[in-house]
């Protein structure tokens, strides 16, 4: 396979991970408003580690988990992803 296609596959997978994070956060917010079974916070944080930008968009858009201090780490996850991307692009 061409190296260009490899990059597209990685970017596509990364985009899907972030979309999945957004959907999972939305599902948890919806479950909370309907008094249904929730997604565990540990799972939400793990999802945010993999797809931090989707998690951040969901947190801001749905006002979900914004008052919980432990979810401030999602911003750190996003920063780590930015730093990793910068490193990979400049090496």
C-alpha cells in the first residue's frame, strides 16, 4: 500500500474514534436525563483518552460532565494528542 493511503487510513480511524466519543458522551447525557443506566465515568474517560476532541465537543455542546473536576483531564488528553501530532509531523 502507498504511504499516502496509510495516512488516510489512520486519519479516518482517528476521525471515527472522535465521532464515537461524541456519540458515547451524548448517549450518557441522554441516559442521565431519562434516569436510565449510565455509562461509567471510567469508560467515558477512557473514550476521551482515545478520542479527546469528540469528547470535548460533546462536553461543551451537551453541557455534560463539565462540573466534574476529574473530567478536566480531557483537556490534557487533547493537548497530548496535539503534541503527538506535532511531533509526528515534524520528525
